[in-house]
C-alpha cells in the first residue's frame, strides 16, 4: 500500500467576529481579527513545506451565516495554493457553517471537495490507496449520531472518517452528532479525523481518533498552542501523529503568587519576570495575557485601589522584559488578600460591614434594593456612550448590572477594597 501523509485540521472559524475588542483602546484589535487568516496561511505553508498529499478539514470553516464574500475568497485562495501544488483538500461543514451562505454558494477549486450534507459520502483516492468518508451538517443543531450510518470501510484502502462531533461529550462545547469512542473504534476505519472540540485530544490509538483542536484561539477560554495534526501513513498503518502549532496569537492565563510581596515595586518585579518568561515561551507570537494575582501581600491595598492603574503598572513591568508589540494584558483578576484579612472575623461594626458584603457576594439575590440602584446607574452610564453596549462582550459586569444582576466578582472586589481601607486606617493608627 502507498505511503502518504496528510494534515488534519478543524474549526478554522475564518474571520470569526470578536466582540469587546473595540471597548478596550489598548487591544491590538487588528492583529487579533486577522489571526484566523494568518493561521490559515500557516496551515497552507506547512502543507507545502511538508509536501503532504492531502488536507482534511473537519468542519467550521466559517463562523456563522456570513455574507462577506471576501471571507470565502480567502478560503478559496488558500485551497487553490494547495491544489495547484497537487495537494488534495477534503472538507465538511460543521455546526457553525452549516447554514452559511458562503459555503452553500462557494465554488471550490478543482481538487478540493466539500462532502455532501444529505448523506455520508465516500471519496476514493486510488493513487494513495485511500478512502475518505464523511458528511457535512445540514443545519446547525445536528443531534443524531451521524457516524452510525457512515459506510463500512473499503477493502484494500486506508479508511478515514471525517466527522464534526462532540464525540462522547465535552463540557465546553455543545453536544452535536454525539457518538461513543468505542463505536468509532469498532467501525473499521484506520483514522477518525474529528472536529468541533477546540482542544487537541487523542481519544484512541489503533485506530486513531483525534481532535486537532482549532487552528487559532479566539479568546481567553481557548488558551495554549493551537494548530493541526500531521499524520504519516506507512504500509497501511499510522506511523506518526504530530501536532504543529500554527496560531499567531497565543492566549494564556498567567497566575502570579504575590505572597510576601512587600509593596507595588515587588509586585512589578514578579510580573516582569513572569511576563518575560511567558513571552519567550510564545516564540514570537502575540501573547494575550490574563493575569491572575493571588496570595497574601502587604501590597493588596495598593493593588485593589485602582484596577486601571494596576493594569498600567503591570504593563509597564512587562515592558522591562519584552517588546511592546509582543504581549497584551487582556485583563487582570485580583484575588490577593491583605495581611490583616483576619480583621473581617471580628464582631465590631467594621467586621459586621465586611460580613454583610461577603454575604451579598455569596447570595446576590438577597439584596434587591442594591441591585436596583446599581441597575439604574449602569443603565445611565451605558446610555451616555453610544455603541458601548453592543461593543461589550456577553457577560461583561456592566451589562449584568444593567440587567439587574449583581456580579459576585464586583462584590468581592468591593469587599477587598473595604478591607484594604480598614487595614490602612488601622496601620496609620498603630
């Protein structure tokens, strides 16, 4: 049987809309918006350098029912670079692009095939001794097990199943085209090229059942290296499955333990070292960081006083170790405690006030009057800035307040500020 290699990619989400970037003047919005196209260019470049025989894309070429045909043209141009080099392309639609005007009307170059959504389809490539079986989504919500009706393997062929599916389930992704790993493993195919789950995962070997993850992380909940799997087949068997990072923007949560930091300068020293190491590990990619500060520190009061100033201080610390265009601080999450945190355990008036804030944070619905007052305030503030409501991402504290909810995170911050102020006053009195 012929030896060959193929690339397995999924979830390109080309030109995925990213909400909330315009609300942050410091965000490198253009670089992040263009990242999906740049990652696609990297995928094509890898295929050409490695001289693979085939590219498989397991769904979600686009992100919704877009009608900007420049997005479609970008995909056609990328696929055409491959087909002109003799590299075949086989793809399916997933839940995000099932109803897309682009995929319904897109004419792919010769040598690139989009498998049918009506029924499972088999594409034989006899020159490679290969058969690819797959089915596109007909609509966004496919809840039946598509793999049950995939055709049996073709004798004398290396058989690949191309499937967009949540497989046995994943907490971060909706359940679409569910199937059991044992069912896939027993179907008789040599390799299952899955899509939908954005984290790389090898569910089974012999046969291989693989999620390559998405090509480019789109937000902080898609952290780490993203890319595609390069598969080598020799004598009808999988000889190697190698992950290649192709992302151009790397998202990362960076935890900083500030225990024992005496002041803001000490905090900045630790931030400088941590950010510098993280940027180096990103290997030239733009690093989008969410800094998560924890530990008991005498600097807590200074950190909690002004969130924007804190972010600026941390940015300045990072600039001591890395170039300005190499990282962006997406957000700072403060979970430090003052050394006098035990102050909240007393029974005097300040301790009771701290306890009341703590109780509201634990059960926000117990404070309807506070929620109503803050709702009025948030609604007024959003009304003063045209377009801000639409620009903020879903779940932003300002939007939650305007809907009458009390975000526990904001209440915890209020408690931290109150505790810090009390600690400062006690220190001054001492």
